[in-house]
C-alpha cells in the first residue's frame, strides 16, 4: 500500500503539468500508417542478424573485460517559455492540490537549467550512478569478477533512495532484444530478435537509410502482428553489407495504451564492433508522465559499456582500472574521473537544490505528510525517534471496547545498529493495560531502517496483550483502525504473555533463515474456555496453558524486489517462486511448559502470466502437521477475517477461532484479468476483473480429538474441527478503480451453518488498495 501512496502522490503532483520532451521520431504515429503492411518484407535480414549476433557476440570469448556505467535520473522538465507562468501558477493556486501538493515543489522551477539543445529546461530531483568493472576468464572461473560502486543524490530522502531505485529498476527492467522474454514494468515482453519470436512479428524495409558513425544503415520497421501481445515496435538500423549487423534500435511498447500513469515510453539501444566481435555500447530508456508542451516528470536511464578487452588482465591492471571503496562513493572527484559522460547542468546543481528543499517550509511539511502516509509515524527529537504507527492508536473491538494505544521506536539517526521500541495500550471496556517492548541489534550498519535488506538482526521482544488465536501477538495487526469495523462479534481472544529471542539473517540471493526461542503464556478471555473432563465425567475450567518452543525457519524468494518500510516490506515484484518452511519443537517442563510436540508447515507461492497481456494467476499452496498430542489452543487455527478489508492470504468469510486441525493442505488461486465489460463502452478503461478461490482440507486425527481423548480440552462456543469436507470460499472483484481501489465480493461455499444450525454470514463486500502498471 505504501508504494501505491507514493505513485498516487507523483501522479497528483504532475498531473496538472502535461508532457513535453522532444522525441527523435513519433514511433507510434509511423507504425499506425495504413500502408506499412505493403512495404517489402525484411524477415531474411532479421534471421541473418540473429545468426550473426549469436556467432559473433562478445560473450562467446573465453576472456572478456569491460566497464559499465549507469546513470538514472528523475527530472521535472518544462518548456523554456513557460517557466515564469508555471511559477506564477504555483504561487497563486488556491485549490487543495495546488496548495498542498504542487506548491511545495515551486522551488524546483526556480532551479531549472537548459536541457541540451531542446526547447526544454529541467530540474533534476534524483540522481543515481553505478559503475562496474567486469573481468571474465572462463578458463579460470565460471563466474565473472565484478568490482562495483554506487552513489545517489537528491531530494525525497523521506522515501528512501534505495526504495525509489528498486521501483525504478523494476519500471525500466532489463531489455535484451535477442532474449525470448524481457521484463519491463513487471510485465514480460517478447524480444523481436529472438528466433522463436519471429513468427509473431512483422519486419518491413521502410526504404530509409541512416548514417550512424561510419556505417550506412538500412531502416527496418518491426511490429507485432497481434496488437494485444506484450511486444515491442519500432525501428532497427542494420549495416547494408552481406553480413548485416544491428547498429541501433529505437522502439516502444506495442500497446502503450495498456500502461497506467505513463504518457510516453521510449527505448534506444546501440551496438558496435571490436575485433570482429559485436558489443553493446549504449542503452537509453525514457519514462514520462504528462502529455503536452508545458511540463512533465521524466525518469531516464542511460547505460554505457566501454573499455572492452579480450585479453587477460593482471591484478595490477585490475587495480588500476578501478578502486571501488565505500569511502569514495560520494567523492565528487572520484566520480568525475570515473564516469564516461558528463553530468548535465541540472544534475550538477543537485546539492543546491537540496539546500533549497531544506529551506523550503512547505516542502518540509510535505515530507512530513509523506512520512506519515507511508510509515504512519511522526518524527520527533530531530528524527532520532518516531511515534506510531498512528493507524493503531485508536481502534475498537468487542472485548476491549475503545482501545487507545501509544507507541514508537528509536531510529537510525540515534544508532545505525540498535533499536528500542514498544507500545502501551488500554481498553475502556476491560480496563486492562497491555504493552510490548522490543530490542534489536543489527550486525551490519544501516542507512535508513534497521530491518532493511540484507538483514542480520538479533532481536528480543516481550508482549502482554490480547491476541486472536491463530495469529501472532508480536506481529499483530488486529488493532489497526480499519480492523475496527467487523461484520461479526470480535469476542474470541485470549490474553498472552510472549517472549521471543531470535536471530534472522538473509543473503544476496534472498535466502533467509531464522532461529528463535519462544515462551507463551495463554489465558482465554473471550467466550471460548479451556474445559477438561475429569473423573466421573466432571469438567473443570483450566485457567491457562504455557508452551516453550525452539523454532527454525527458512525462506527463499529469488529475484524478489520490495519497498522497505521499517520492519515491513511491500513487494514491488514477487519472486518467480517463493518458498518458506518452519519447524517448531515444544519442550515440556521448560519454563513450566505443559506440552511436548513438534510442528512442521510450509508455504509455496508461484505466479503465472497469460500471453497477450490477458492477466496473471497467483497460486498458493500450504500444508502442515503436528507431531504429538496437544489441546486445541496449540492446533492449527486457520486465519479468519471478520473485517471489511480484503485479505489475499486469510479466509475472508471465516470467523476468528472457528476451525482447528492437526494436519492440513490448503490452496488459494487469485486470477487478475486485464479486462472488464466496461471496456466494451470505454476503450481506454484500465479496470481489471479479479477472481479468487480458497480451500483448506484437514480432518482432525483421532489422536487430537477430545471426543476420543477426554484429557484434551473440549471444543466449545463455536469451535469445531475441520471435517472430511474442505472449507472453501470464492470471490469476484474489480481492481484498479480510479487506479488505486479494489472492491471484492467473497462468498462461503461450505460449512454454511453453525454447529447448532444457526445461520453464518455467507457473503461480504470487502475493500482494499490496488495498483498496477
């Protein structure tokens, strides 16, 4: 949801400024000409290009070395004749958007600089630079040796430059025209120069020629035969000799109308030769919001490949090529010597722009609003501590009544390794004080959040609070304000005292493991009681149970990218497959623990995409088993959802504490289709249909059934075991409403009545946020 807020903000900021960056050529207009299909076919040229490229590309060499430089910038671009009018417009605008969202950026227009030879001026607000020296010797090692350094500069520190760069990386993608698929904007596009894709593209000789360097090139127009396919369209410039070689490509999306927010997307790739080997020399990407000649926001990326060599380098030569040290990453002289292309005038004045931002009260006020919207916290003590999260300060439930909570934590400005946090809460109905305290120490120094990637954290937490059975009091979200509105009573909670000592570590391959020890004291406080049958069928109420566990868990999510917010992460791009496994061992008599048991469970996520940008399917598979005999509070309790907020993981039509089992297999399928019937009437409609289904199957074994083992706690007050019939529910919804809202209707398919035959809420309308490109 944080990422959505950020994108909405960007859209609002620049929606009133329309586009304007001079294009080299209107690709979209040219490719829409009615006579393009009558041009001479150029497929034979393309097949020769593909064959020549694969035979002579530089990566075929056993030894190759090169340097790589990447410059990524975000600029406010405005026509040079409209700067004064834009400043006047910002100063005098009295509507809410102008006053609170646009006016804080007025200082940027006072620092615009000429943008090359165009009619535009630009103010760079963010700049990222990366440099790599790549040394490859396949005779000695399969993996290249890479020396890398990076730097960043600009405003928006409140968002975190790592977060912004992660988002831009996914937006720009990594396009290779010769690959079968390239990912851009979280979508997969078919490469026009991959042999397997040539049947889906048309290639035409336009009759134009272009001199690029010393090469006279023939122009080839290419486009997808199916306009709904995720593909590229544009121009290829190839040498006119008997062995044609790609020199330059200018292209865009085949169907840019399907992309949200952006008004222009343009790409350019350049290639050359060195020692008869084909080498990439430059890639340029441009993403733009806005559509007329007044002003726009432009994100651009330029990659430069240089200093190629096909001979082994000595250690001295490697050292001489680059010395990448952290203490030099922000050294202007170091970067001036390193970069192969100079900074523009607007990029060179970023430090001046940052000073202007720091002095601008309205911009600082906007940063506070953004921080509040993204993290839910207010900064105090010169940024050394945060108070929050504010959405948890006031909530309501049937057991506590009105719940008031105050909490916060120290920040990286106080210590880049240590964090102290916690909260205190009070319910007006139960009149009881609850609290939590957290201590965390990072083995690695951090730049913005202690929990940022990669984590190596030792943590201790202690909580005394009400908890919904089946959930984790230490990761509690039940007292979020949005959870205050429930369609059934929230009177099934227990009071827990929990202590957890853990060590969590993750590496660069997104492999994470966690080792922990956990103590839990659990006392039922709601309508559910812990009742045990004694001699002569007498029953007694057990006041509490205690458990002590050792825990071990692993998680693997290769390629996952996310937006970091304190200890929480919002996925920008899900991994191709995600897997996590947890094993817990309950040890009897440790800290008066009452039970001995072992629990194993796993979760697998996999995303599948349809061709032709039809949509995608998210699939989840989970399973678990308890090895031992335990009473129902320690069994698996499927997570229900009684609020009006749609949850992709919980069962949206299941109540809290409704079912228990000691073994289960569950699956969930969520399908998003990039189409609704509304498109029959509004061609540019961007809303999407969402279809979902969830199922869990797991009959309770005889070993943990109190009907056959009276020493176990009796099921009571609505709790029941999962039977031979799986629990199932389905949902249908519309997403991307106003680009940010999703509405679903979820309906229960099985277990449609209670134990006594009473009606159960079968269906519900639920709301959530929604964002997609």
